[in-house]
C-alpha cells in the first residue's frame, strides 16, 4: 500500500468517525429548547460537545479531505482555506462556498471564548448549518 493510499485510508476513517459523533450530538441538541432562559448543566454540556464536534468535522472536511482531493487533481496545489472552499464549490463537492465560509467563521467562534449572552444564537446557527457538514460525501 502506498503512502498516498495510507493517508486516504486514515482520512476516510477519521472523517467517518467524526461524522458519526456529530450525528449523535446533532440528534441530542435538537431536543434542547434553546429559547429556554435556564438551560441545565447537562444541556450546556451537550451543546459544548456538539460545538466541538461541529468544529472538528468542519476542520477535517476542509483542511484534510478537500485539500487531499485538490492535491490529487494538482499535486502542487497550495491554496488558502478560502481558495479550498471556492474550488470545492467549483468541483461540486459543496453547493455554496459562502455557506462554508460561514461554517468556518462559526467554527472559529465556537473554538474560542464567546459571550454568554450570544451562545444561544451561536448554537442555533451551528444547528442550522450542521446538515451541510453531514451531507458531504466522504468517498475517496
């Protein structure tokens, strides 16, 4: 097996696992009433886990999977994240690069500190964008 095949295999395995974890968390957060004034510690913990899994899968799709696919098309490819998203749209891997740019922005917000007053808005948007992550075909 070549180094390229080994890398593909590792990326595929990691993507499928991360996708499965996000699907599990996504089902749980859909049951949490974000309009409620007082969420329980368990609900907050579930939301935190969900946002981590969202960030992890979005990173893997953009930084590993799409980059790997682009390197196969052009071994000298050296694009930025925005370039990767534009190319992914061009090749039909995603429907809209603008949506994925927003996914990337929210990933950055979720990975860092955010104001407690805005967490419901953040989680609402993460929940709305999750189907875009889950529908990416991870066939290498």
